[in-house]
């Protein structure tokens, strides 16, 4: 479904992602791991069209994705759940959700909204509430629901468990698994490595913008991730 080949992304003279290759098959959950600054968020934002790569390509269902044009990427069926949720705090829950529907035809918006209220009961109860007053877990549910309003076939999750209580993390990971069962493919960036690998089919480990390990979730879960992230810290 998704093929990233030779991707290089720079911020000025700084290379954030370097010659990166990655693939996601239809129906998979693929996790991207690595220390802070490894290029994980840059990878997702480039796939979503936020950044223009310096080199390489991103293909979705066999055709190139437009770089630097996130609205066109969303129309192709890819939604990003950004790090830190990035909801519109001064708008209501429902206004946030309606903004998520922008890439889709207007005639499907009402049906999608009601379907999501059926899935996210707390959002239905608080549809008129200002989103900035929700708890962190409720805001994360809103961020995922907003992404679903675009009827995506692939969702990019950037640190969905960040700052959440363990009980809420359980709910978020259960939701990602449910969506996979319903046919939504996922590319997941997550610091909670072992928990993410318990959910994923395959994974990649990044360091300094490069893939330094990849394999099945089981293979990576039995790997010394600390050594991969930071090198031989024992020798140091």
C-alpha cells in the first residue's frame, strides 16, 4: 500500500531523514521506533505532505504522493494523527470533527459524524464542549476521530500514547487494533516500544534518520533496543 524509497528530508543543512526505505502492506500495523531526534515525526509529516523531500519518493497504491500538498494527500486516503494531538482548542468537539471531513464530499459528513459518535461516546456527550477543556485522553480520542472523518485507508499515528495514563493508553491501542480489523492500515510512531510491538505486525528502528534495524514485531521485541538506540552504553 505504501512504499517509501530513498527518502531524504532536510531542514536547511540538517539532514533529518537519510535515504530511508520503508513499506507498509495493506491491513498491517507497522511501527517506527527510535530515540528522540531519529527522524520519526519528520518521516510521517513527509508522507502526509507537510514536508517536501530533498530526494526519494513516496508511493501510495502504486502512484506517487504529492509532496508539500497535505490536502491532496488527505484526499488520496491518508490521515495524520499528529504528535501532541494538535486539536483546535478554541473550537467545539463537533467543529473539530467537521474540519476533519474537509477532504471528503459534504454529503457523507453527517453520516460519518454520527458513526463516530457511536464509537466515541464521550465525544457524543461533549459535542458542544470547547475541545481545549477536554482531558488528555479525550483530546487524543478527538484527534483520532478527526482523522477518521476523512475516511482514510491509512492512518499515520505520531506518539498516540504520549502523556496519557496507562488505562487510556490501553483504550487507544485497543482502538488502533479494532480499526485494523475493520480494514484501516496503520503506520505508528511510538516511544512505548514493547507495547507497540505487541500490537504491530512489523517494525523499523531509526537512528539519525536512517533505518538501523527492521523485522517482524516478534524479532524486534527480542532485540536489545537500548543498544540499537544508544550504542554500547556499557562500554562507555
